[in-house]
C-alpha cells in the first residue's frame, strides 16, 4: 500500500501467533485493524493494548452466519477494508492417514479451506472497489509432504493454488494476491495440533531456533507495504535450521 494511514486490514486468527503479531505491526505503522478470533479474553487484551485503531470481533471463522453478521455490523470507519489477511488455520493430529481421526481432517478442511474461501468471497467486492490486497497464510507443507501431514498439507496446497487462481481471476482489478508459506515457526501450532501436548511442542522447537510470529508479521507487513503496481505472488520461508532436502526410506529387516 502506498500510504498506510487510514488503511484498514481484516485479520483472522488474531488471538495468537502470526495474527496477533501482524495486528501489532500494522497498527504500529498507522493502519486500522479488524481482529477476529474465538477467544474473547485475548481479543479484549489486544484491544486494551492497541487502542481505538483495533476493532475486535469474536466468532468461530467456520460459522458463516456469524461471519456475515460481523461484516454487516462493522462500524463505518472500519468498513473500507484494504487488506484481508487470511491467517486463521490449524493442524490437528500427527498420525499417518490410516490412523488419523476423520474429525480432525474435517476440522482442518472446514477451517483452512471452507472458511477461508467464504470470507474471501464475501470481501471481494470491497477489495476490488478499493484495489486492495489479499494475503493468504499457507505453509511449506503445501509443497513438501511429510508423515502425518496428510490433510493439513492438502488444505495448505489448496490455499496456495487458490491464491494463484484468485490472482488470475482478479487480473486488471488492481487487487494484489500473495501466498505466504512459512516453515517451522514457534507459536501455539503444535500445542493445538497435539490437542494440548505442551511437551511435544517444546520437544519440536527445542534447540531448533525456529522462526517467530514477529518474523512472519514482518513479512506480511513488507508485502502489504509494496507499491500498488507490484504483486508478490508467493513467499516461501524457513529458519536456517530447517531444510526441505532429504528423502525417507523404509528399510526391510
């Protein structure tokens, strides 16, 4: 965006991790932010921290009726949305497909795919009218499969491909579309994925020097700050300690 002042961003999943850090980064640089999430106490705390530039909306992103009610009831000063950050998403379960819970798969699809496209579709008229931008948070799991990644990787592959499809369809409108595909970043991701196992999260990130939520927020801010004639199609980023290289081999005996 050429001038951040009086620009408004709509960020899903803003109660923790990438979303919360991005709300802070944008507001620190003159943006207004609509922050959504399911945990009212965290949204209230963020509002107390960031002040009047933040409007909060507590609802489950999978609830289409609630989502549309929030859009319909936005205060006038927050209605002109210039940037949609589709950040809300999750992974659930670490088991291989044959042992995975179908309910986990459906939760990931409902959150990472269905909710994302529903909100995007609802905001497209506004984003087109304002020649805004869409930043979709995908994952390196969209490209590099790993054991236990099954449905999660599939949902993120959808997000990356959907981003390219949007970019093609929105050609000529001035709307920019970017997919950001982070690798290992320490947030609440693994605790959610393991249904609350903090020890598993500590083990995964221990000694790995992973990326932080602030690292991803800085990337989102950089993309959103580019001039209107420049589109960043996709960004893949990992900590130096992580690599996509290496094949798995199952050996007999």
